[in-house]
């Protein structure tokens, strides 16, 4: 998990339960993507929220979660 802070002191990360972030303050969470199963292709897909565009697909949901973590982590 990578936790970065902006100039105003707000932290940004791809959320996971590795660290209890509630210990450092109030959380506000927004989805970076929505991993969902596509029945036609029998694969999991990673689209950004509210869009039909697909960023990544794989038969394994775990692989999609790993892709999401590696590619949608804030810099």
C-alpha cells in the first residue's frame, strides 16, 4: 500500500485493509474502478466508475485486483 499526502494534508491511496486508516482520521472513499464479471467473455473486467470503457480483463478476479492495485495507485 502506498499512502501519499497532498499539500493540504489529505492522504490518497488505493484502499486496502492492511492498515486501519480510521486510526489517523475520517475516511472519504471513491472507487478507482469497479471489477465486474462479464458473462459473455467469462472474464473479469476493470472499467472506471460510470464508464463502459474497459481498462483490463482477465479470467481471474485476483489478477484484476492486482492490476488495479499496480495501475490505479496514486503517484
